[in-house]
C-alpha cells in the first residue's frame, strides 16, 4: 500500500522543525539532506536524521530521507548514515537516467544485507527535475522494483530550462504531463511539484485540480500549511465514493451476475471500464482508510 497525498520536507538539521511537522499528519515526512541543509551542516544533519528516523517510525507518517544527487559525491555518505531500521524510503534527487536509479538500488541492497534489513524494504522515490530527466523519465521510473513514486521538480526544471517559474504553471505543462504519463506507464505514483504560494489556498486548489486531471496522486510540500488541504484534495471526493459504491453494486448484481456487459444507472450506460473506474475509487479510499487506522 502506498499513500502519498502529502510529502512534507523538513530540514534534516532542525529538530524543532521535525517536532512541528509531526503535528500536521502528513502521509510522508521527508528528512532532507539536500537543498534545505547548507553545506557546512551536512555532517550534522546526517547524524540528526539517523536519530530522528526512530521518532518518525513510531508516528503515523512514513519516514523518508532526501539524499544529495550522485553528481555531488555526497550520496554514499548520506546513505551510510541513514539506512537503518524504520526507514521507509530514499528520495533521490536530480535523476537523469535509469543508471542513477539502478546504482541506488544496488547500494541499498548492500546496506540492507550488511545491516540485517529485509532486502527491498527501503523504497525509492525519484525527483525528476531537469530536461534530461524528463526525456528519460519512463526508463528511470521503471528501472527498479523499489521505485514507488516520482516527483516533478518544477523549481529546478524551470531553472534548467531558463524560464520563469509561475503559479499558473503554463511553462511546466509538457514536462508535468509527460512525467505523469511515464509514472503511470511504470505503475508508480506521480507526485506533483511544490507550490510555493503556500498562503493562497484557492490558487493551490486550482493547481491541484489541474494536476489530478493529469494523473497526479499527491504533492511535494515545503510548507506545512499545505498538508491538510493536500490530504483532502488528493483523497477521493465523498460524492465520488458514494457514486462508486452504487456503480459497483448495480454492475455486479445486474450485469456480472446476469451475464451482461452493460447496464443502465441513472439514465447513463455503465459498462466494464466505468465499473473498473468505480472499483479503483473504492480501492484508493480503502487504502487511505487503512493508513488512517494504522
């Protein structure tokens, strides 16, 4: 089960920020070793992150760590410090191709074996945030069975493209849509880019609605103000859940049980694709309910 409606990023060297983050009930808390930590604080942050993974593992949020990209030569030090019991996954930055992912997969297996962890227990989430990363997105998403999600990194993507980042996100449309397609093709979750205007909830709701129509299932969050709306907006609409329950009941009783391929419901035709869509909605809601109970 993977529920990632809200992925809240917290500086790895700030214990107070983690304590505060725990009160917002994000699905995932990502302890950061990359952009939120200055170079002089990296070593301290690694130690603090290792200590805080234990705190997170006893909360309702999953414990993930964002590590520095391979090109920085800091990734191995990050992994050595944080791969331990209680860690749910690694968020790899600046993913450019499948070999970046495979290299992480191999290193994680080495560390799991050395530390007595279940092989494959540490999952991978990709941050795809360059033009090259977008071009190679599908092969990266499909490069390892550990990969459960991919994030569109709009801030670094627009910098790489040398265009202005805007809340309207017109400059992101192609890359944003393509990553969602690549993630779906690889059967993993597409996680949308951070929304920087964290006080403008109406604008955020519009942006989420656009992303959901592309196939995005959750959000990278850099301010806790957006956790609650994300958990709401990336959950199935209660009206859709009620509709799905009715569709499943009618189709199973009036179509499947009677050897038919279609039935009428509220003056609309319901065939197998409509039924399967309803099943998916109920499955998503069940996964969220299970997470809330855990």
